[in-house]
C-alpha cells in the first residue's frame, strides 16, 4: 500500500494533519491504535467530565473524510527508511493480528508523549493488605471511568492525591456522587486556580489601559487571596516571584471554592505514604479516613516511541520545533512544546507542511540545511523550571512592563481609550 504521507496518532494533531493533507491534495493513511479517533480525549477523559470534545472530534473527522482514510485498532510497529525519499511503515492489527506494510514519502508523528497514568505505588504510596477502601485512577483507565464519578459515595470519605485538573474533576465528581467529605492532598507548588465565574473580572483588570502591569497583578493577587485562596486554604498555591520560578499549569474552575464553601472539601499540603486499615497515612503522621483513594498524579512521558527505534529518533531529537531528526520528511506536532512555539501545534504543522511543499519542489537539501536542534530541557532546568508551561512565551511573561508581549497591548489599549 502506497500513499504520500502516513500519520501516526489520531488525536487532535493527527486530525489537523489529515485535513491539511486533504487540502493539499496529498494521499494519506492515519494509523490509530485505539478503536476510536480522539487521542487522549478518548483514552483518558471520563464520560462524567464536563470537558467533552470527543463528539466534536469525530464530527470533524467525518466532515473531512478522515475516518475513511484511517486504520483504527492498528499499531505502528516499526518504521524503516528504504531510500532518501521513501519509508516503510510496518503495522499490526490489534484485532486480527494481521500485519501490513505501507510505503510513504512523508511521515507525521502525532502520537504525543503522554503515556499511562502514574499508579499509587509508582508515586511512593504503599498499599497495605489491610486497606478496605477502593483505589482508582482519576482519569479513564483500561476503558473504564474513574470510580469517583461512577459509584455511590453516600457517607463515604474520599482522598485525592494530586492538585491538577484531573484531581479537581475527581473531587467534583465525588461530590455529585454524594461523598461525605473530600480531601485533596498535594505537594507544595505554585499554580494559578482562577475562579471560572470571575474570569471576565480578572481579564478586565489585567487589560486595563494605562495602568502599570505590576500594580494590576498585585490587585488581582490581593483579590484572589482575600476572597478565594485564603478561605479555601490554598493560599500557598498563589504564584510568587519571577515568571521563571513559577508553575503556570493553572486552571479556571469554581470547584475548589464552591466545595470548600460548602464544607465538603479540604486542601492540605502533605504526602500520602501508606494506605492501611485506618485510612491514608501522611508523611506528617496524620491519618485521613479513606473509603476511596483517587490517584491524580499525572501521566508518564514517553519521549521514545517504539516504532521510531530503528530510525534512532524520538521526541528528544526535535529540530526546528516541528521535525524529528534533521529530516525534512519526518514531522511532528504535539502540545508538549507549546511553551516554546507561540501558536503551538498549528504552527508546527504549518512548518512541516511547508517543508513537504519544498521537498516536492526539489528543495529538500535546502530545508535540511536550515534545520537546527531544538533543546527541550528537563522541567526543573532552564526555561522549563517550575513546570513545562513556564516557557518564555507564556502569557504571564507579560507581567514585565518591558516584555514585547505586554508593551504593544498597553500602548494599543491606551491609544484606543484616547480615541474613544
């Protein structure tokens, strides 16, 4: 089987790449190991989540004829380069076990880097034999939704390990299932949790013209600390210091504040070390009664897709933000580098498909010479310090009055206010 491009991964980036192929008149085949398109929105998003885009993604795939060009429940096993401009992609059906080979001129890797969710044991929690409660992941796991939103929790006490979006989603789901009380146990970290119901007020203050940015930020911080962070016991989360020292993996959600106001949620800084007959034991030696323990500790990163092993490539070989290795014919798009690319995956795809056009026009050597390695340091180093979203292109960098991201906004809004 031959085609112009093979796309590996049927998430949002894979669907966008497929549409771009259609718009450019390129024949393509999309390989997805799951039985449905959607990527993480299919494999990790719970049905009880209020954030649902699976139906929209499937409608997008149908409208752009992506489904008819896709091999679902199929895994890319290996990729080999047979010539300078030809690749062989070995595939295997996860249903029948049948193997197939595709020949292509271009390869677009959109499988992402998120792997399985961390388990309690992998995060250092000892699960004793005497523990009588239930244990569940916060996200969808092995095709099953989190127990936090699927079982009756009337009179039950829930402990959630983690503080990210999956953690608060699990807390809200448990509250809807009539849990008696929910406790979120998190490590000490800085993160923005903006009340969803006040987002427009905060935005109006942030973009007020002719007001020094530092003054506006202090007003926002005081408002959040006084009426939201402080009463909810999460004052320690409010970001402080220079932008490079902060973790901007924030969220806009009323769950923390609403449930705390109702007396159904408590947030504490600690570490769960063991689950036993008495409940969840913390590093501080405190014991929390626990009928359901929810692990919301994030996902593992997979920087080395197995099918790229024979090529000696991986996401650590990123070049010019959109290529794997110094090869104009192997592109990638993923949100894990959006801290470095202002427009995110869309810009990555734009760069890669421009390279495709150049290669087809006989300018492949010129593109190859222009490619440069893109350094993505560990999340505790350099511009990644404090979290993978703390890159120099984050919106919060605009707190500096001399930031190129802030000054045009201030000047533009100032002139606009004068004209009006």
